């Protein structure tokens, strides 16, 4: 069997059942896995950011017609949504 034979990969990990058994220690495959995780995380964060922007745009013009439209806390919450973390104490 050659070094790149996929059947050889099963013998690289720790022996027996449990965590790490048959684990893949090929640095090239680990780098590919980390790159895929980074891409997925970037897409998810981008989607969440787009959702936040869309919700802010919707609620910027929304008026319920009740007392919450006039309460100061409503405007504080809107500012907190537009600038996340800005109102937190250091």
C-alpha cells in the first residue's frame, strides 16, 4: 500500500474505541476542514448581518400607535440595535 492509500488512514488514529480512534492527522485535510468552517461561519455572519439591517430598516418606519412610540426606552433600544455594544459599560 502507498502512503496516500485511504485504507492506511484508518490505522493512523489511536487504537480502540473512543475519542481520537481513527482520527485524521493529515495537516492538508485539517487545513481544508478549517477553511470550510471559516467559509460557513462567514456566510452565517453575513446572513445575520443582512437580517439585522433589514429588521432595522423595517422598524425605523414602523409605528404601532400606542404609548411605546413615545417612550424613551423604545428609542434607546433602536440605538442599541443600530450600534451593537456601544451602550455597554466598559
